[in-house]
C-alpha cells in the first residue's frame, strides 16, 4: 500500500510537469511518509507560492552531526535539527530526527575544553556570591531549567555530572518542542522550511535584505552592534543568530551576547520565533496554515502580512494579493475581529516598513472596516530640497490606501525614515558607482563625448552628475560649457550651474558674468534640488578662486535640511582644507548641521565632521 501511494505521488508530479505547472523534485531515496508529508505541505501553498518555489528539491539526510571541533552549542542545535532549507541549492533536507519525530544526541561526552567553553555562556546566570567561576554551578544554571520540561524520555536520576550524555540527550530530545511551544507534525515542519524558501525569494534569492528587512520591522529587530534595523546581514555577510542565543532562550534566560534582538514589545508566537528574524517569519507562516487563531491572538499584524501572498512572493506593493486565507474565510473565522488590531498596529507603529504596511492593508482592504481603524495620519511632506528622482519614487501612491472611502497614510515618521534611508543609499551607491565607472580619476575626452551624445536630457544630466562627483578636469568643464544651453527653459537653474562649473573657478570676465547671472537667477527661487546644487557650485567656485570670506557667506546661503545640509557640510570641509583658519568654524558648522539633521543623515554628517582638519 505504501509503495502504491508513493507511485501515486510520482504520477501527480509527472502530471504537473507535463502541464507546465510548478512542482518539486525528490532526490534520491526518500521514504513514502516523508514525500507524503512534503506533498501535503506543498499543496497547502498557494499557486503563487508554488510558482516562486518551482523546482525545489526534497532530499533525505542522516543525522545532522557537526565535527567535534565545533563549539558544543552548535553541535547541540544541529543534533536537534529535523529538517533544513538551503537557499543556495534550492532544496529542503529531512534528517533522521524528522522522520523519527525525535532527536538524538550522538556526540558522547564533550571534552573538558569544549564543555568549559560552553558553560562560560551561563556564568551570568550564577548568583554573584563567588560561585560564578565554578563549573558545576554553571552546569546547573544550564541543566536545572531542562528538568522542568515535561519529558517522556529518560530522566537522569539525581543531578547529572557536567556534560553527561543523558542530560544532553534530554535537552536535544525536548528542545525542539519547547522552542515551538508544543509538538508539530513532519508536514508542519516541512511547511516551516518551505516558508524559509518563500521568505528568501525562491531559487532566485533576490532582494534578501529588502525581504528580510521589511519583515523584521514588524518585531522591531535590530543589530545589537549598531542599533540599526536588522536585515539579516551582519559583519558584511548574511548571518543567522548564534546558537547559544537559542539555548539561553530555551532555559528562560535573556539573549546574552547576540547578533540581533527583537524589540522589547515584539509579539513572538513562541521561543523559536524570538530567536532569529527568519524563524520569526517561518513560524508565523506555519501558524497561519495550521493554527491561525493562535497567530491572530498573539500577532494579528503578522497574520495580515503573511496572508498577503503577492507581497510575500513578488514584493509587489501595487498588487499585493491574492490572499492566502480569502476574504470569505477570514470573515467566517472566529478570530476575524482581531484583524482590525493588526491593521491598527500597521498604521500606528512607526517602526514598521511603510511600503509593507500599506501593501498588506491594500491586500485586505475588502475585509477591513474603517470604523475599527484609528484616525488617519496626515501625509508626510518631503523637504523641498530632497532629491527629485527619489521624491518621484515616494509619490507613487505606495504610502496611502483607501479603506471604505477613508484615505489612510502610512505613519509619517516611518515614511520619513524610509525617505532618509533612500537618500543615504543613493549617496553611498553614487560613490560606489563613481569608483566602478572609473570617473573618480576624472572625465577624459572619450567619456565627455559619450555623455554629450546621450539623447535623453535627464539621462545625460544623471551621467554628468556622477562625473561631477570626481575631479573637475578641463574636459569636464568644457563639457559643462557645451551642455549648458541645452538646459534653458524649465531647467534654467541647471543651465546656470553648468556655466558656473565651466567658467567661475578662475578669475576672468566669463566667470564674473556666469556668477552674476547665476546669482540673479537664484534670487527668489523656491527651494529645490536644482537651487541647492546651483548655490553649492557658487560657493565651490569661490573657494577655487581663493575668495574664502565670500565662500563662507555663499555656503551659508545653500538652502535645505537634507541634500542642502550635506552640500554645506562638504563645502565647509573643502574650505577648511584649503584655508586652515576655517577649521574651527567648519567643525562648529558641521556639528550644528548634524544636530539639526535627520538621525541617519546626522551620522553621515558627523562622520564628515571627523575629517575636518585632517
């Protein structure tokens, strides 16, 4: 009978392949019950999910055993593993423990060195009465909480000696269920792993920082080293949380020394979800499918997030549906009333990614009642000097949603933070692009000809703007003179900026005329990116001519608190480098800019301030 069922599953997969439908691949010999569990989990996914995960492999593995040279905490957590997802290989592996439904410790008695290193992680849990350095006291701090777990396995008689394998077996055997808050079937565990595959974008694995970072805002996950919002990356690479953090959480301790941390008010559904932001997502997904009432009770905003299938699979803010649990099923659910609380959290929590918040609400607009939602926020208004190409991206309707005829906007602080990070990202990427393009060495005649040949005026200006971050070579100044007349009319300030770059760095009649015309054009103009850049060029030209007092006055006339603040800081640094008597004034001015700026922009300005006088 089991072989016939296995044959039927193969026929189903073959039929899906023949019809061009998304499917999975079974690699090697895999027990029928494992394939059946995986197939059931696969069929719990929506067609959108399955398209994203098309071609994922299922394979069997033996015990997940790490070498003895690895720290004991890594070996313990590995021994408890029942299944895992490998995003690089686009596969899910089921281990012997998953088939048995029970993990085994096969590592024997740890070496003294390994055990002592492991127990050092619990020194802070020992009363500070002179026993913190005592090995046995540290062992009891680890083991005694495990005694309280309700276990059907072997219970060592008395208090076991440090490192005793039967004691480690008890931890491994029951740790999984303690982390999950109860037992789970193999099908549930496999859906958890499929959720990891969805969260990482399927086989393509694109936009990981965006995918992880967006979800992480729902629990306020941060990098402990910097306090910055977590995106799954630390120390320059993708990193999961340290295993010792999970062990500490399982015995009721705090996280200790960790890579990430959720906010103190994060609503985690179980211990495992509070361990790492990726497990947070996978557990929310598992509960949405198998115990949505529990998820709705603890974290209704996470239920809404995971339920918006188009957002989770395609990161599509404009078309975030369909819903995993459709509108009719949502209305009939006994926990339906909890959805308004989840929607309220998405609207009122300023830490939540505003694009995600609005996308998730957009997907559920048909089941939300405006009477159950808070008073709408006013729309966030970008500063006038905010970069134009970025502001156009922020004005595409992603930050608002109409529910029952009432327009709601994302939290203004969340939108401000999003705008700030977009600007910082643009500035940082521009420097990288400058290096990759070779323009950090200046524009030569060939590059100048290529920029001049660009047909689209906006694209031409973008390429020129990148070149202007590098040295102002004679070829670049001649290019600006050549292109200036192409920006009369609506971009008149750009026209004057290019003429200032071309002629005003040296004394002479052409420079005087360019400066006079530019100052006349700038007078009375409303604040904009073009005005900021023009006034910044006037100040830069004065520095290059050696007119330092005039340059100081011109720096102070650069308007704006975002791009303008950055340009003023850059100009103060330039002035202090060519004329040391301005070092003190520059330091004070840039420090004042940082005090008044947006928080992350302030960090960048303070970094610039440290370079003054160097």
